[in-house]
C-alpha cells in the first residue's frame, strides 16, 4: 500500500504525515510537493518525495504512480477560478494514474455555505465524483488556529477582542485534530464514498473565547462587538492590506450569520473529543 499526500510541505499535509508515521512505515508514504527542496526533512524520515505541481497535470500523474490512496490537500491560491483549474488537474491525474481512493480536504457543510471558497470545494467534490474513483470528503471546519493564535496576546494587552462575529458560534477545530482525522481515514477501513463534516461538536462564541482568554491570561478581556464596516476600519487601521481586511471581516460576518454553528459527530467518531478551547488558548498564549 502506498499513500500519496499532496501539499506535503504545508502545515496540514506535513502534520498528516507525522501522524501516519506513528502507524505505518515511511516506505508506504509518498510526499507529492511543488518544491522538492522544501521536503528534505520528510526525505530524512524515509518518506519518498516526488515533484507534483497542481498547475502541471503530467507532474501530478507521475507523482501518483502506483499509489493506492491519495490525500489531495486543497491548494491555497486565493484566485478561486485558478484553484478550480488546479484541482481539476489533480483529480484528472489521480484518475489517469489509477489511484484507488481519493481523500480530499473539502469544506464543512459546503453545499449551503455562503463563503466563496465553498464553491471551489463543491466543484472539486463533483470533479472527484465524476471520475468514479472511490472518495472520502474530509469536509474540514475553519481552522481554530486562524482565530486562536499568538495575536490573542494583543487582545490581552488591550483588554479587548474586537470582532463582527456578534453572538455567532464557531465550530472550528485545530489543524492538528483535522490532520488526525485524515490519518484515521487513510489508515482505516470503510470510509469509501463517505463525506464527513469535521466540525467541533461544541461550537463556541467569541464571548466565550474572551472569557477563556481572561481566565488563561489572568487579565480581563472583553469581546467588543462591532459592525462589518467598523471591523474593516479597525483592521485597516492596524495596517492589514485591503484583501486581507475583506477576508477576515467577511469570515467574521459569516460566523455572525450563523453559518458556522452547525454541528456533527463525524470528527468525534474518528478521533474522539477534539482539543478543548482552553487548551488551544493556553497553547496560543504559551500559558
Ligand atoms: P499551507 O501551509 O499554506 O500549505 C499549502 C500547501 O499547498 C503547501 O505545501 C504548498 O506548497 C502547496 N501548494 C501550493 N500551490 C501548489 C501547487 N501549485 N502545486 C502543488 N502544491 C502547491 O496550508 P495548510 O495550513 O497546510 O492547509 C492546507 C489547505 O487547507 C490550504 O492549501 C487551503 O486550501 C486550506 N485551508 C483551510 C483553512 C481552514 O480554515 N480550513 C485555512 C487555510 C487554508 P509550498 O510549500 O511549495 O508553497
């Protein structure tokens, strides 16, 4: 059995490989990467490194040679139309290389999502379905790492966590837990033609996040609820570029609208309880 992981030099793909190495030999793992020179550490672990660029169908097909399973990690490009083209290359290459099972990192509850990137994931799911190759859609939540990181130290300093999420709930999961779920699917059985919504079974609000940040830091931090436009002004004033401002305020608005409040037991069924909010905050604040 050989499992190819694409995007293996990225945070998530690399994490999945580290998990796989705990249960299967390195000789069964292949890293498909755009920049081979960035994968020296993987090669040192005994993982075979192959060149594969989503822009280049032939390189992807070669990187999938003799693979029984592929974990196709979605690309990070912000141009959604380009991303769909890249993803189609990868799917076509997996089909033509004779891959027996494609696991794909999709987006949780993508069919009903209003976030633009959900269209990329749905388009890719349909492309994979159209091949007839058995699939597993790992429909990842938003990464909690995006919201709970070292920047929380800034909120601790000012006593305010400013967002336009209102009372919206967020079903985010850490990248690490999502990688664990992928490893469980790749090494387990009975996951063919299944779609898993890998979300937190206990979504939290930013009021709750502020309370946990207060508890962990020992300093009072309040959630300051602002409007979409006020959020954009705030982010612009701290010096973020316009596209990033739009992206962050837009995601917060989606949270406010309730889109990320949906729950599922799919993640718990694969890995047990995901890492709790307090632990994530402690890790972010190194407390
Ligand atoms: P990441 O650290 O940015 O890794 C992205 C990976 O994609 C890198 O290995 C990168 O290679 C590779 N890549 C980029 N363009 C490529 C191309 N043309 N051909 C082949 N490989 C290419 O992202 P991550 O944290 O691992 O997350 C994995 C994916 O999840 C992202 O790509 C994105 O689609 C999605 N995502 C989800 C969330 C969420 O909240 N759920 C948040 C962010 C991203 P290099 O190392 O050579 O650049």
